[in-house]
C-alpha cells in the first residue's frame, strides 16, 4: 500500500472520529448556550482564526512540501533547518499577536461586533495562539514525512479533552451569564489544544533522527535561504488563507450591520447568526473530513510526483481524489437536504437552522470538491493563483451578503446565499486553473452518472420519508430513511462503476469482504 493511500486512510479514520467528536462538541455548546450563546461563540471565533492564519504564515503547507522533498533526498540536515526556521518564525509571530488581541479585544467587541459581550470569549481564546503556532509546525513536519498517525491521534485527543471540559466548565459558568459560559467553552478549546501539543512533542522526540535544540540559534542564523524557500510557498498560501480568514473575520461584522439596516435588533441578529453558523454550517461541513483528509495527504504526494516530473501520477492522484470527493459529497447532500428538519430537531432540539440547510446543501457539493483542487494548486507551486481565486470569491461573497442581508425581504437568508456564491465561485476558479496547468482528462460521463445517482437516491429517499406516519418515532424514521438512501446510493454507484474494487477493498475492516461480495 502506497504512503499516499495509507496516509489518506489514517487521516480519514481520524477525521471521521474528530469530526464526530467535534460535532458532539457543537451539539453540547448549542444545547447548553442556545442560539444566542452560540452566536457569541461564533462571532468571536473568526478573529482567532484570522490571527492564527497570520501567525502561521502558511508554513504548515510549505513545511509539508519541503520536508517531503528533503526526505526523498535523505537530507536530514535540511529537514532540521526547515523545522528550526519555522518554529522561530511562528513563535516570534505569536509573541507579537497574542498581546495585540488582548489589547484590541474591547474595541473589537464594542465597536465592530456591536455586542460588548463578545469581549469575554475573545479574551478566553487568545492563549491558544502560541500553542497552535508550535503544533502546526509539528503537524506539517509529520505530514511531509507522510506519517499521518501523530497528527491524527493529536486531533482525536484534543477533541476528547475539549468535550469533557466543555461539559464541566460551561455548566459551571452558565449561572453567571451567557457570555461567561461562551468564554468557558473557549477555555476548554485552549486546554484541549495544549494536550494535543504535548502529544505531538512527545511523538516528535521519539521519532526524530536529529537533536533539534543542538546549535538551534546557529541554524536560525544560517537559515536565510531556507526561510526564503519556505516563504516562496508559505506567503502565497498565507495570502489565500488570509483572504478567507479576513473574509470570515469581517463576515459577522458585515452581518451585524446589514441586519441592523434590515431592522433586526442586535440580540436577534446574534441569535440568527448563531443558528446559521453554529447549527447549520457544522452539519453541512461534517462530511468534509473526507476531502480534508484527501487534501492533506495530496500535498506531499503530488509534491513528490511533481519533483520527479511524473505527470501521469499527478493526474491519477487528482482524478482519484476528485471522484471520491464528488461521490461522498453527493451522498452527504441528499442526507442533509432530505432530512434537514428531523436532524435539527434530534441534534439541537430546534429546527431553526433547517431552512439554511435546505438553501445551502445542494450547492455544498462544490465545497467538498474544492479541497483537493486547492491542495493540488499548492503542491504545484500555484498557491498565488489559489490566493487570487480566493480573493475574487471572498470579495464577491462579502458584497452579496451586504446587498442581500440588508434587505428585509432576505435578511439572514441573504447571508446563506452570499456564502453559496462565494464557495461556488472559488471552486470553479480553482478548477479552471488546474485545467490550464496540468494534463487533465475530464470524464464527462462519470460526472453525469454521479449526478444521476444523487438525483435518484434523493428522490427515492424523499418518497420514503413522505409515506411515514407522523406518529412514528422520529429517530427511527431518520435511521431507516438514511440507511435506505445510503444503500441505494452505493448500489447505483457500483452499478455505474463509479466505485472501483481496489478502492472498496482499502476501506478498513469491512472493505475486503465487501469487495469480494460485490465484485465476484
């Protein structure tokens, strides 16, 4: 089994566990804090992501790429220099930005977000910045060596610690006010990330082939060329992520002011934004662990093939990743669209976010498709093109949000529509860039077959759901309908040849026996 396939499977399993745990985390927050508390949490979170993006400078992707290339040459001295320079850079940046956020927090909460209660979650989450700065470098190192286990285990550990602490801390601080409970949820995230870093450091010490601290400062002084090499990938990658992070940072600000123009008061706007970003979006993004895992494994795999001028392998890896992303994304779309209302009731005890899922789910297949495309652009030294695509998409998204959300006829639905416009546009631009760059065969019939599978499975699932008696146990109806749609989807996909025998066989535990039954 190749390192790419093995690494992808490890990341898929860890991603599945992490996303499920993360989703449990979101459910707990939603049930404990309600829409208003989730709104406070989600309005503060983009600020953190923006600062982390600046602090990391896009280095995780650059580290992964350059470590993979140095590993292929057996150059351990180069790997050490990459690590030393990266750690020095990210730690220095975190020393600057951590106190800056603490000082700016009162202004951000009172003026930009128009809700001074956001101050407490902002202050509570700030200590996570230096922790993530170091852990991201270590994750990039392990990914570059195509050893996905440490990063995968650390993510699972972080989520387990976070869930445990959220259950304790949020309940403990809830009597003092919703803003203190939201801050307690942020503290749980900080402690969870700290445990994750501890595991990564332990794994690194056990597996490293060189003493990192020896001549550390000499390596920094002689690391100018390495720094320039890293920045050649990191800065365009940062530009792409920074654009997304800045857009996300301004999103709650634009939403708050747009809804105010539409006549929505601050508390109601916070609740509506909480229902969209805290209830609907986590459910829509839950299946993306598959494309995220593929994308993470794809960067070093394609970088290695690119350094060897193996264009056939580059196309094969990309075709495989895109087909899996489209198939899994299509199944997710029909699940979420058909079962939006009952899923919301079961998970959150409220159906207030279901309308957003109905609006966004059909278009989210573009989101699942986007990850492998962006990873390919980064691996092919086209991070600058990805950055420009992201800039165009996010500018238009923000403009659409402001234009629609400020109209009483659209309100918060305008925010959902703006998000859709942005993700569809960025995906299409990434795809066009890939088509212009590499030899790529567009298999039209595979896409036609996939959309037939999606349409037929969704229609049959809708018909089944509509015949159920309303008095039947809700969870039972959801399980039966989801199982029926899943089996139908897989059966038709196998009939059309969209799932290959070797791919089915690689699924852990059940793949081997299932492939023997299906492909007799």
